[in-house]
C-alpha cells in the first residue's frame, strides 16, 4: 500500500488526505450545476460545502476515535492525524446536517433541494475517499481466504494488527459501491421526482450498503454497543437511517400527489 503519495522531504502528500480533498473538490464541481438547475445559486453550494467539510471532518474523526479507542492507547496525539485516515461518515453527517440546515434556513434556501443536488456528490465522495483508506491501511476488513484478500504492510494499522494475514479489502468494496450509487442517482435524477426523494434514495442505499459491509469489517469489541448482538454502532445507525427513509418517503410521495391534484 502507499500511505504517502509524494514525499518531498519537507512536504508530504498523504494518500488519505489527497483523496479526501479530491472527493470534496469533485463533489462540489458536480453539485454546483445541479444546484443551479434547481434554482439555487452556485455560491450557496460553495458556502454550505465549507460548513459541511469542517463539521463532517471533525465529527467523523471524533466518532472514529470514540469507537476505536484501543487503536490510540499510548499514543493519543495520533487522534489528530486525520490525514492518515480514520473518519466515519455517520459521525460527520450529524453535525454537518444540523449546521448545514441552520445556515440554509438563514439564507432562505430549501434544504431538501440542496440535499437532492448534493446526493450524487456524497456517493462520489465515498468512492474516492475509500481509495485513500485502502492506500493508508485503515477501515480494513476481517481475515479472509478469498483470492482477492489483501496483505497490508506492517507499517500500516491493518498490517500491524494482522501481520501477513489476507484481509477483506472492504475499503474497495465501499469505493465500488460509492461509484455505483453515484451513477444510479444521476440516472434516477432524470425522472420527475418529488423534492427530497433523491436524497432519501441515497440514504437508503448507503444505509443498506454500510449495514452489510460492516459484517466484513474488522472492529474492536468496543464497537459493538449491545452485548450479545453482533451489530456495530454503524449498523444500528444504518437501521435507523433506513427506518427514517421508510417513514419519510411515503409522506413525500403523498405530498407530491396532493400538490399535483
């Protein structure tokens, strides 16, 4: 693996940080014209993107550290080394959504329209960011005997904990799912949909994908909050997200039907 893409001595470009930055950049470029087609000024996308970037990175890192405490015992300063990987989308999504909606209301912009505009960007970001995870050796899978199992180098966290052991490349599974979701959302957006439906579809797809992929991920015992139930924090949140979609989606469809009646 290649945790460092470029080493110039004084300056190092880390794989995870590079792909994280790339995901935000491409996500914004994809979202701007989509927002304009919905009557949202492109500069508002830039503004809310800045809020989302800061809130999501801080929240995602805090959630990762909380659920991976064993990884940082004895070297707690590593908690701040976000450029080396270790972010959990759900941990960043909550503060990002709260702050993003607060700012959008102040700017008198419809939050559901913005959510629909950025939904494919979020899926695209997942695709690129997980490549950085793979190169950095974080967010790795459980041991496997499958022929595509990956042995991580000993200087990565995955290789340190599993020396010489082939692991599920769950980062690449996530990455492929992200790109596929982006393509599906862009295709689905060609249809006349009720406001907010596209974003709900993204939430449902990601919730299901994350719930399933976590069965192949490697986690510490602290990541399973309910004793005797083999579900991680992320899986419980995924179930909550899917339930939210199942409750909210019919309401949106009924509202659209009433408006067109």
